[in-house]
C-alpha cells in the first residue's frame, strides 16, 4: 500500500499537524521524526488537561494492552504518560490494522495549551519507543512491510500545507536530484553527518553530527556556527531574556547554506526571521539557535520546509535523501 496525508502548519509554522484516523476517530497529530511513540489525548485524559482537544475513546474499538504503560519527555521539557491500546490507525489511506495507541492519562502544560494538537505520531526508530514492559513499533515500522517501498517522504512548507507520503517518492515534489547520506541509528534518530555552513559567501564552520527532526520547530546548530551566522546580522544579540538570538525585524537576514552529501542546500533568510520576539514587534527571534547542551545539531522545521526529504529503510542500511523543494 501507499498514501499521502496533508501536513498543516500551525501559526508561525511552529509545528505541523496531520489528520489521522485512530479507531475510526479523526485526530490531528504532530508527526515527529525525533521520537517513536504514537500517543493521543483520550477519554482517559483529565478534562482539566484535555478541553479543546479531540480525544481517542478506546472503549469504541481499542483492545487494552493491560499493564502496558508509557512515559515520554521531550527536549523542550514537555511530556506525557499513560496506558496502551491496540487499534486500527489510518494515515493518508495507509492502514495499520493493529497499532500501539498510547492513550494519555497525563500531559504537560505545553500540550494542554496547544488545543490544535491532539497528540504525536513518532517516526524515529522504534528502539526509543517508551512503552513498558514491552517496547512497541512506530506506525511506519508497523506498516513498512506492507508499503510499496519501505520509505516515507517529508515535504513541509512555509505557511501552507505540505505532505507526508508513505511508500513512494513523488518526483514532482522536488527540484534537481536527491542526494543520499548514510544514517546512524544507534541513538534511535535519523542521524547523519552534515558538512560546511556558509552565509554571504563566508564560511561559518562545519555543522557535523545532525538529526532530521520534524518535531522540532527551529534549527539548533553548533555555537561557533550560530555566532558566526549572527555576526552577519547587525543589531543581533543572544538575549537570555528572549531565550536566544534576536535581531531587529527589519534586519537583512542572510540565506543559510549547508553542505550535505557534497551538495549545497539553502534555507532562505526569511525562514530564519522567525517570529516577533516581543509584543512591540521590533525585535524578531531567530530560526537558528545554538545547540548548547544538546550534543548534536537538530535540523527542525525551519530547515525542513526548504527541503524534500526521503526517510529510507528500503535496505538494511537506513539512509536519508535530500533535495531542494
Ligand atoms: C533545545 C531544543 C528545544 C526543542 C527540543 N525539541 C523537542 O522537544 C521536540 N518536541 C517533540 C515534542 N514536543 C517537542 C529539542 C531541544
């Protein structure tokens, strides 16, 4: 089988939500290549934490995996936990007849407050799924044996709906050629080595170890690369108050170029002029921030919405394919 689902941007492209049928009920989920749990707001989530969200009711068709629990925390200190059911999950017409559906019994305030978000659908490697006592597979791992090709593609867009395609590559969605790089799976991420970064034809240094993460909004780059980039934006500062680099909203923000697999890819400066940093709208928050304390680079939505990316498990060695949109 194969299929395609829309990826609808939230305000400022902060995250992208996709309609998914869970036990016959449609929920809007944040597809996250940086984690491996499919969890949903549910009738088991306290009303005080779930008003405004669509909820999965396991009573209608779910089969409890009694004694199975899950508990996840993300890099931004958000998190959720709960119990586990097996149920039918359909994404863009691709059907998992019995997928582990992790029903939330508790969610953190960040999830409580984003009422458009009804849960997450993890697309990292199942080795980092949090279900106990028996780890479960991601939606992709559950269905991949039934897909025309064991791959999915990500085509996020700036300010408009993109797509996640499963089982095929739509050649109309990218320009030029797809450049493939090997993936290191030991941390459970779609992890690879990126190369040199440049802006205004000046070297910013090498990016190095990086993950492709649809669940993260911004780009978190090595501190040396980040500071060299903002040195080219007059009036930019790394503001503890704002929580990162900011600059005047009318500044000239240079395009960011990154080498992957020997090819250069461009993130337009306008994507890096990300959001107003305060209510005055005078200062704007940068789409590139330092990866301090993370230990690797995270190429999130600011990067991905300039790209067409193939998450490929067609062979025993997973690989990532990158093309310009
Ligand atoms: C400092 C960075 C901050 C952002 C972090 N990303 C995430 O937490 C991704 N995510 C998944 C679910 N909710 C959020 C990565 C570290």
